């Protein structure tokens, strides 16, 4: 097991959560956009994550077998894609709106500001937790270097 694996895993979390906050900010910014380049109302986007895994090394395999685990070792997280939520937004009757359909209804974006703010707070807390984990790992390494003095 490498000395910097914990820092690397937390750093991947920082990168992932920063991307997540950027996507959420974009959703909030477009919460009133009824016309996009592709036509129609804006549809909220979200980030899909997956673990960064690797095969365990010999010592790690021994430990995993001892505890009865049969999984790979995770080295953090990575963003796989930025997906689009295809659910239809609410229809609002506004016959004078330039984007109204033949019946006078305008499709609003499917962005719920309250949900987006909750997601933003969650992403911020996860970012802070990863930052704290990096600081703790740095402090442990510093203390380990002092042992030999």
C-alpha cells in the first residue's frame, strides 16, 4: 500500500465534488431557460460517478481474504458522464410567451431549486470532508517523520 493512496483518493473526491458543484450551479443558472440550442426547455443535468478500482496487491489480498472480502481495492472516485434528466418540466399556461405551444402552454425547466440547493450543500460537505482527510493524512505523515528524530 502506497503512502499517498489516501491523499490520492481524497483528491479524486475533491475533483469529483467540484465538478458536481459546477453542474449544480449550471442547473440553477438555467432554472428559467425555456429555449435551448437543441430546442425546448432546459433539462437538469447530474454527474454519474464510479469508483476507481484496482486489483489488490499480494499483502492486500491476504488481508482481504482474512476478513472474508472478495472485492477490489478502491482508489477514489471518477466522473463517468454528465447525464441529462429527460423528465418533462411543468407546463405553464402562457399563450403570450414566445415558446408557447399551439395550446398556449410553455414547458418550464425540470430544475427544482430546493433540490439543487440541497445537492449543493451535500457536495460542499463532501468536498470539505475530503479536504479534511487530506489535511489529516499530511499531519500523520509529518508526525511519522518526527519519530526518527
